[in-house]
C-alpha cells in the first residue's frame, strides 16, 4: 500500500499502519481513538492499536478528506470517500458519534474473487455456478441481493465477467468498485453536487438515462438504493435483457419489495400496483448473498421470480439454496452445501433449445435433504 497514501496521511494513520498493510484484514473499524476492531476472514476481532488522542484521529480524517477535495468539520460531520488505493472510508464525527470519531475502512482487495474461488470456498456449488453462467448467457435479468458486506459486489463482478464478449456493457456506480473483465465495457461514476462551487450533481438516474442512449446491450447498476430502481426496472422491461444490479435485502422476496419501495421513492405517476407488476416481470433471477454467523459468506438462494399472483404477492421459486448439515466442532464453521430445490425454472426450454449442457436432473434435490427435513420435523 506504500506509495499510494500520501506521506502525511500515512504518518497520521501510523497507529493503524500494520492493519492497513495486512492483506488478511478486510475491514478496520475505529470506534473513537481507543477502540479498534478488524475483520479477518469474515470474523470481527478487537485489536490493541489505539490513536494517541481524539485530536490525532480527527487530524488523520481531515487530511484524508482534504486529499479527496472534501471537508470534514462541525458543519460537515460525515464523510464518505474512497482512498487513492480504492479502499472505502466512512467517518462520523462527535457529537453524533458518541464513542468519539467513528470510522470504517473497507479495504480494497486487489485480488478479485472468481467463480472458481466462490466454488472453492463452498459459497456456490459447481452446478449452481454453471446454472448462473447459463442465466447470463441467456440474458436473464439478475438482481444480486444481500446485506452489507455479504458479497454482493463480488458476485456482480464475477457474473459480469461471464457476459459474452460480443456484448457492450455499461456499468453505473456511485463509487467505481466493479472491475468487470469483459472486452467491451464502459464505466460511469456519479458526481456529488456542490452548488456553491457551481458543480452540478450527476446521479445514477442521470447516468442510466445516458446509458440508454449509448447503445448498451446490457446495463449494470452497481448498487440500487434510490429512485433509479424505477429506471433499472424499465431498462429490464424494455429489451435490455441481461441487465443486473444489487439491492440491499435479506431474502429474494424482500429484494422485490425493496426494489418496489425504491421505485416509489421518486416522483412517479405510475400507481403502486402497476409498479409491483413491473418489478415482478423485470426481475428474473435473484442471487441472494448472505453472511452467516460463522463468518462465512455464502450464496444462500438462487431463485426465480415469476411475477405477481392475483393477490398481488410476488411469486418466487427457489432453484438452489444452501442447506446447513452441521457444525465443525473444532473451527465452529458451518457444514453444508448448496442443493437444488426440485424446481425446474420456467426457461428450461431455452436451455434445451440452445443446446446448453445442463440436464433436468441437476434441478432435483438429493435424497438426504428430504431425510434431513424429516428428521427435523
Ligand atoms: N463468497 C465469499 N467468500 C469469502 N469472502 C467473500 C465472499 N464474497 C465476498 N467476500 C469478501 O467479502 C468482502 C465484502 O464483499 P463485497 O462484495 O464488497 O460485499 P457487499 O458488496 O455485499 O458489501 C470482500 O472483502 C470480499 O472479498
Ligand atoms: Mg458492495
């Protein structure tokens, strides 16, 4: 990391230098100068590092803000920024932060995980990975859903890199994080406005509108968290098949509801019932990422959305899901695997017509799953 941080910031951050340099640490959390935690392999530990004082911690944050041409002070007590090395930092100052200046640094990992890694970590079964590959090939609209740090961006990166080479991909993000390996990629990043300096804001919404006019084959919105949800839904419903995005939700149905709520945040004249139908028909496959209590990040569900029923409920069918079978007594890690759910997706015919090697038997759950259920009831 040396050379990337300016020397001043580097020396101001010296109390946590070893944490920033340790590639095994993915996140550094500072709860005031004297209490610091880190995340390692998904688990959170307290460390002995401390800043000498609240003032020294604030100085470090002020220098970081300055280096990205922003201000953090009593009038602007929150900072959301990206460090030169790609790490993301969020800061809240007292008196809002009761523990003292509170900071989280999500370290940028240069080594991006691949589909193979996810299989190796047990986050995805081989069959499920192949199925996702097929969904991408067939241009299904995919929404990756999950909580903070559950692996959404990682999953989107992996999925994006499987898009066929001949297609033009436009990626829109708040902070450029995705590094999709494809031949024809255009990256857009939003800009915060500053009316005093005459700088106009450019939002995700604005960029989606531009993207539509730039002949995309597919549009990817890194994180959908505002009224741009409606634009993405419309993109998905108007022939840009194979578009993708991530949303903050705890399960696949929740992801639908969340997108619906976000769509309604904007000033739209479309009635809520109609929005719900649009969401139901736009989303085809949901990949749910979850962080489990053992620290493991896993794909908990891959589900198909089949629209809404006559009562207005989303129709959601799980295709694959992760089932826990036990717990390793030594490491505390959960044992389990991703299994098919006895549901054949509605687009199975496309798989056959396109001669994709994925037999129907891959959707049949192994016997032990039913045995496990029987034992549990
Ligand atoms: N399946 C996985 N197994 C292990 N680590 C993972 C997995 N998916 C993501 N990670 C790691 O977890 C951290 C958070 O992932 P990220 O994709 O940024 O989450 P999100 O976008 O949901 O906030 C990163 O350090 C990433 O490398
Ligand atoms: Mg993310």
